[in-house]
């Protein structure tokens, strides 16, 4: 059986925009992806590690423990053997507490890829492949997200291109989520339920060949 680790934030955790509720597993994109792949005959399971507020390499001064690079080696070790790590982070790098642009966030993604590859897995276990997923651009943040993500729609400009360059340089697969989904018009940041479905189906098609060889 192949194991796929999804390492992400609230966009994958499945928060329902402008609430504190969570979509059920079969409606979150990792669950949709798993369902598609199993139906296609792939023996696999998804391991979700998706934390609300997680950044790439920056800490949240108000909620400690959101620095994505910290502990990633142990997560790889705990869940090994892994066939694939899907890395979908970056949205929270653009919270108003930070002054990051797309280049900064892409460097954070690169640092996490390095940490994944340096994880202390057991001898003989495979180093997992990495798929970098660029999150959809943040729209003008609304409602509960308005102050937290003020100006994020401008600072995140060019994020997909920056992520793709880093993924290419480091020999990782890449997928631009904005090719199939948009952030919610409700809060400008998260994904509505139908967008989870679109993303899950698209990523299942993307990674199917990676899991079949």
C-alpha cells in the first residue's frame, strides 16, 4: 500500500469559510483525492497533517507551533515509508503580521523540501517524492479574515511562478491549484466545498502516474 502525506494548512484541513467548522473527510480535497485513486485501483491511503495557520518557515507570534519547517523531519520519520509528500503551504506566509512576497514564500517551500529530504528515515526506506502545490491566490480578504490578511492579495502576486521555479530547481513535481480552483468569495482566503472537490479530482489525476510506477 502506498502512503501519501498531505502537509498543509487550513485550506486542506477543510475549514468552512467564515466559520470554525470543518468539512468531513470525504468532502475535503485529500479525501476526494483518496477516493478517486482507490476507485482507480491504486492501493493507497492519505495521511493528513494540516494545521490551521501553518506557515512555511515563519512563526505565528499569537499561536506558537505554526512554523511548518519545525518538526517536518519527525513527521516524515513517523509516517514512513511514504511514496509521496504533497506540500501545499504558503497562504499564511502572507498574513498581515508578515511583509513577505512570493519570492520569500517560495524560499520557505524550498527550505521545507530540504528538510523532507534530510529526514532520518530508517535504512532501506525510500525518500518520498515531493509534489509542490501552489495555493490559489488570495483575493481581497473579507469578514473574519479582513484584518488578518489585509494586503495579502497584493503581496502574494506571482506565487505560482515562484513556487514552480523552486520546484523545478529542486527536482519536484508541481501543480498550480489556481488552474482548477479559486479562493472563496466569502472570505477571500479559504476554499468552498465545491472547490475542494475540483482540487481533489485534479490532484488525483496528477499523482496517479507517480503512484503507479
